[in-house]
C-alpha cells in the first residue's frame, strides 16, 4: 500500500504495534486466551455505553432536557450505529483486519466518553454520542466473526464468553459511575470512567494484533464481485432475515430498558446514583450467570429452544416490574429479567453464524446489528412520547409488547437443516 493511499496510516500504525508487542510481550495467547481477552474488550465497549446511560439522568437535569430529548440522544446513538453498519462488516471481511478494528473501536469510544462533558451543549452531546454509537457497531462484526472462525466447534460457548463480557461491562460501569457521581460532576465522572477502556485497547493491540484468524485467503473468493453475489444470497435467506427481525425487536426492548430503567429508578422510585448502579448491576449480574450456560447448552440442544424460553420469560418479567415497589424486591425482579434477557444474546449471534458462510461472518453480523440499530432508534423517542403523555410506568408495558412481538417473530422462523434449528 502506497504511503498516500487511504488506510496506509492505520496499517503503518498496526505494524508499529506489532513490533512493540514482539519486544514487550514474549508470548502469544493460546487456547482460551483470545476469547477471554476479546470478552474483556467487549466489556469495554459496553462499559462506555453503560456509563452514558447512567449519566443520562444527570445530563437530563443539568441541561433541562425533556424525556423526548433524552430519548432522542439515545436514538442518535443507534442511528450512528446503523450508519456504521453500512461499511464495517464488508471492510472487516475483505481486509481481515479484525483485531485492528476492535482496537480502533475501543480507542474512539473511550476518547468520546472522556470529552463528553467538555462542550456543555446539547449539540456537542449529539456529536459525541454519535461517535460512541458508531464504534459500538465497529466492534461487533470484527469480534464476532473472529471468534466464530477461531472456535467453529464451540461457537455458542465462545460467543457466550463474548456476551458475558458485555454483561460485565454493563454491570460494573454503572456502579463505578454511580460511585464517582456521588462525589464529582458528571463530566468528570465520564472522563474517569474512560481510562479502563484505553487500557483494554492497549492489551488487545499488544497481545492479538498479529493474529489474522478468519482473514480472507486468496482461495476464499472475496473479490468484490464474488463477495457481492455471496452477500445477496445471505440477504435473500428467509431464516437470516427472520432472525434479524426477531433480534431487532428483542434489542429494541432491551435498549428501551437501558434508557428508561435509570429514569424510572431516579424519577419514580427516588433512587440515588449508588442505588441506581446497584439495580443496573443486578440486571447485568443475571446475564453474567445466564450467558455461558445458555451458549454452551445451545451447542448441545440447539439455538431455538433457548431463544424461545428467554423471550417468553423476558416478556412477562418486564410487565411485572411496574407492580414491584422499590428495595430488594425490585432488585430481584431486575436480576431475573437480566437472566432471561441476556441468556438469548449469544445464542442469537451463534445462530446467525450457523446460517451464514464463514467468510461472510462480518457482513452477517453487520446485517443483524444494522437491523437491531434501526429498530432501536425508534424505542427511545417512542418511549419518551409515552412517558411524557402517560408517565414512565406506561413505557414498560410498551416494551413488554415489543418483546411479545419478538416472540411471534421467533415462532415464525423457518426451520433449518443445520444444528441451529434443533
């Protein structure tokens, strides 16, 4: 690649990192090392987003935003994520630079979080939240296709560790941010919470930057024409499209919860920042327990039964949350919701990888996450309209209805001859 060509700087930077790794780190990760490290990286991406969600009520009060404006901020996150999908998957598949794109996602997301409060205006927040949303979907095609290619016989387990990382980030970040918010302003708390993400990015760059697992080979047929024809076949697959719709509806409800649960805790139950962090950590704690079990079990009995059970339980629990008061009962209900809701996530990702060619893993992931991002842009604003008109409890009934629609979409998924349909 000539020095003036686009991307030359990035590739030169990667070569520098690889040289530093060879001198500083005299070993290579093997066995479970890569999946553990990428799971930690996934935790870091969710750490950034979860920090933003816990900051949102304080941003809302500081800037005097309405619930619709707060929801619009989150919609910006998902719109940016949707936009990133148009290029991230194909670029990952055709370049094979899976680790490089993971590192870039972490660095850009961390920097955006660190300067979130520097501008002091709604327009500045929109710009930074858009960057965070874009890097969120820069991570997934690279990481999921990497793990799928590296662990083809234990895909459900590997992706469950990846999902467990997300739950760890979502669980610890709100508590860490809540503790920081108890004694500093939200802009300072945002900057402090960005530091661990940069450290994880450095670890990934040093330990995995030379690993090109899943990179395209000359015989893989990933010339632009062949790539386009393969992509068309994937997009026309009814099972793939149905799975994307189901995953999109499930994620739409999940992201609605991430927006309105902190607002409900703060404005209806009167919870302080530490109590909010504990409640949100409880929801993610349920996912930490459920994800590895569900992923490994789906490798044995199939993806469909796990997905159906998780969707059904999530629908019921979301509706019941409004009937619980504050305190331990509410925290227990939120933990049960996390157990059911997050058990599904790695299984859905594994199902998609089962249905698509290995060399199209990044693009298939982009297709799924693009659908999720598109539907997730609707939930925050729609929920804000419902909250402004009928109150925050009504939003939970809306989210339960969306999850019920995900159940219907799952029931209508066509059977498949592969193990995913077991």
